[in-house]
């Protein structure tokens, strides 16, 4: 079993996947920081100082207007935190766009595999048919 495990780990695909997961996690942190620390403050500035991460709607419970989201949750209120969702959605869109660009660049950089070899030309087919009819 140990030798099978070593063989499994030594496969290139498993190592590539492990590297991809580690880099992806680190890249996710970069995108999260980009969204939360740079993009969302700019979006908030455009919308008059609005901080999306603290925006919510109280579905049930008693919460005074202007109470921070964390305090509202600690008070036992059932809240719909749409601001966090907007931030996560922007995070996802940025991450998806960057991954799309990386894959597109990688596809352009990699040599293309030739398409399946073309079949015989029309003349070659006609020649084969003629030769088989002669036999």
C-alpha cells in the first residue's frame, strides 16, 4: 500500500494539483485584499461614503438603527447581510476574470496540438476506388 501511495503522490497531476491549490489559496487572499482594501472603499466613495460590508436588513429581532452588523448578530437579530454578499460577489468576479485571463494567456503560450490528421484527399479517395474496382 505504501508503494502505491508513493506512486500516486509522484504522479505529475497530483503535484500540479497541490501546487495549484496552494497558489490558488494565496491568490484568493490577494484578491480578497484587493476587493476589501482597494475596490470597495472606492465604490463606497462613489456612493457617498457607503461601507457595503456593514449593510444589512433586520429580518427579525430588536436592533436600533445604525447598529453595526456584528453587534446586531450578537444581539440575536436575524439579519440579511447583503453588503457582505456584494463584497463576496465582487471578489468572485475579480478572481474569475483574472483566472480567465491567465488561462487565455496560457492557451496562447502553449504550442497547439495539431488537429487530427486530415483524411485522404478527394483525389486519393478516387484513386483508391479506381484501384479497388480494377481488382
